[in-house]
C-alpha cells in the first residue's frame, strides 16, 4: 500500500480507527504457534518445520538473503548459510528498517520511532493442508510483494490462508529493503562496486529477484510448481511487480504478473544522483541530499551549503566510509529529516540491469516478456485516502474528518484517481493491446457499501479507497475490527460472495494465465483488453445493487481526462481545476506542463509553478507532520 508517513500521522492525529481496522483486517493474528510434524521438510539449506491451523500449513521467517553488517549495505544480499538441526519456522523474521506505525507494529510506543533491522530478508510460505501429499500434483505459486511507498510495510501484515485454502494455491510473502536502504545510488559508492548488481541502486528490487530465486530452488518441497509462479503486489508492491516485468535478471523466475493499484512509471536515475537544485524541484529522492543531511545531523556542517561543499571535497573512500559507518538509525533519520519530499513513494529507476533503460512500458512495448500474462487494475476512489487530511476539503469534528463540500470532494478525488488509472492501467493496456498482446486483463474495484458511523457517511468519505481490495483478494475479514466499522450483518454475505469471486479470478489467472470465468467457470467472463473502440476493456467489481461484476467498454485517454476536467461543473472555482491538473502533472508525471498552460482557454497560464497545491504539500505538510 502507499500508506505514507503523512497518512500514518493523519490516522494517529484524527483517530481514524475505522480505516485502521479495515487495513488491519487482512493481517495475521499474533499468537504462539506450535510445530506440526506434518510440516517437517528438508529444503536446500536444511531441515525445517512449520505449523498448521484449520486452513493451511505455514512456515514463517525463512531467510532468503543475508545482510550481516553495514559492509553489505547497498549491495546484493549474500547467500544464506545452511543450518544444522531443525529450523522452527514459527515466527516472522525481522522487519526492515522503517518508521514505526500502525501498519508495522502493535506497540504504540514505537509509532514514530525507527524500528527494524537491515538484516531483514525473510519470507513466509502458506500451503493447503494436502499440498505435501506425495500423490498430489504440484500447484501454482503466488508470490506477494507488499506495499507501503517502498518506505514501510511488512510481509507479516497479510494473511492469505483463506485464498490458499479455498483456491488450492501456495502463497509466499516477502520482505525487501525499504527507504534509503532499498533505493540509493550515489556515484561515489556505486562506482566502487565491481558488478552490475551492486552498482544498480535498486536494492529493494534485487531483493525481490533473490526471493524469486529462492522460490525456484525450494518451492517444490512445499508442493509448489516452480514452473508456474505468479507475482502479485499492491501499490508500491505493484510498482515492484512492474519493475520485475522489465528485469532481465528476473527472466524465467515468474510466469504471470498482477499489479494492484500500482503503476509503471519509473523514477529518474539522474534525480537519484543529483543535488536538489540540479533538476526540477519536484522529485522525491536524492542520494547526494541524503549525504548532505547526514553531514548536518552529525554536526560536521552548519547548513546545507557548507554540507554540500564538504561533500564535494570528500574522496570516494571518505564518503563511502561516512555512509557505511553510520548506523541504520542515523541513515533513516537523515532520510526522514532531509529537505526531500519523503511523503512520496520511492520508485525503481532505470539502471540498465534491474530496470531496463527503456522503462517498464518501453520494455514491454519492445516485446520483452510478451508471453507473460498481466492482470492490472485500480480502485475507483484511490485518492480519497490521501485527501482525507487536506483542510481545504475536510474538517475535523471529534477527531474524525468531515467533508466540507461533497461535490468538490468527489470531483477532486475522481480526477486525481482518473489520472492514476490512465497512467497505471488504461494507457499501458491500450498500448500493449495495440501491439497485438491479448493477455492483458484489467479491472476496477468499485465496492463502497460502507455504513454511516459516528455521523460520517463512509461511503462518501472513503468509498472504494486505496488498498480496500486487499481483504477481498486475500479473503480474510477480521470480524472484530472490520465488521465493527466497515462491514455489517447486512452486507457481510454479499462481501464474502464478492471476495470469493475475486479470489477465484485471481487463482484462475495463477493457474492458466487467464482469469476467464473463475476456477469453477461460473462467473462473468473476464475478457482481455480489446483496443478497438466499442469493445470491452476491463471488468468492474461491485455489489449487486450497484451493478455487480461486469465488463465495460469505458476507458480513459489523456485528452478526455483534460476534457472531463474542463467541463466539470461540480468544481465551481476554476483555480481548483488548474491545481488538480498541476498536481496530476507533478505527482503522476501526467503529460507535460504545456497542458497546464493550454488548459481551459489559458486560464492556468498565470498559475505560479509553486502553486498553492504544491506549496501545501511542501510547506504545510512539513509543518504539520
């Protein structure tokens, strides 16, 4: 999920336990597990035993890569060593370094603190109870890559046991390095590296490749089919799935890909290596600025200019020594306190090794991995989650956001979400289908049947928000948290019906590369994206009363996005329209700035590049969070 530090603080500040409960509904209960002799296996590195419940066998906290000390920082992780005796896989492995929040720790005292370890490359395996039967056929494997803006999140936040049990698949969830440990490319460090992997800078993506290598070597022992592996991830996890689609070093390690609420737009390698003033001010990460901030935090300089001068005068070995000798907490704190916009997601950048110089779409358009079926989609109200704390759109009452102007709220969310959908789904799907690919399957998640709570209509406030499809895909609805706030006896049966349908589609895609009519062949036929006008494009997931599961011919283009914004009479103030487009350009790399000046009869031509929207994100959020 793209649950940024900004949003995490918003949740704490506004006491949005409703939403927290929803997101936590797919998490795994923290209980003491007992080893089950039925799960005793010998895999590549040694003997291992897991546990069981009434749904699945599970093996937790299996290390797939090692980062034993800071000398391994910003390198490909080393191979794990074989162990002696029997490894009890009963607990999740270390959390990767990140800021503590409600999505990665139950200990409130750790919220806002830096938690975790650099040595955090662990994975977990769930299998059906009969998967280890020697007479059983090997079954498809689904590898889950969690979200969290590539700066937060854990594999232990998700419980896929219902998906595993009902759809007869094996699910593997993984941790990977986050923040400045996962994405960092400083020329004084990478130039000293001896191989392309260490020079990459996309270390979090290298981790996902290494996890897939582990799957290829070991999943057969768990009853999985190494020749039928589907990667799936949501939000930042979806971006990382997309990166794997263009990664030559991942070729052959997976066979199908699912991108949920993600995207394919890469980061910029020049931005990642530059000083702030050398490129456009709107960027989300710079290794040189991180070094500047570490110099400042250590008291080696008094301001940024002197820190930059000091860095410029340091040798390669001095900078490398500074960065490798700093503690993980010092590195992450420098990342959090630097003048970079840390609320934005860290995106993989084209390094020519992990991510092609062509980018994801360019690589796919060239025919690379054309045999790999792709499922890709977004939620109808993605942006409502991220607009909750905007004081121009909401106000607080008793600690809960209330919508100021419902028409404006829905319009701003709709246009921002549409820009996301165009860039993440419609644009790429149309482009690939125009090149003859018939194995791209798109969706939109529309379910929004939330009740009214505490005088707030959650259907309007949240709707089909970002990450809300995850419990439906996993099939796990925590009755204490979710039923109390989002679900009810009135809608529970329909929720479970929709969830079972989605699990069935996801599993059928994992089995055959085509979601078709689901595992039992009794659902609406999910057709691939057809590029011709007036033909079906994507499937919609919704409650029966709102249309149910159905195919639609609708799709978005850059031109009709701008056109719909121009004529939207729910937005009375034209300045809002300018700011929406400005935000779409900045946040989503949508189109180019010429559109801003041409928009709506030149009415945006006098909008300062440091617009109110941009100023809000830079200045106001810095003060508040």
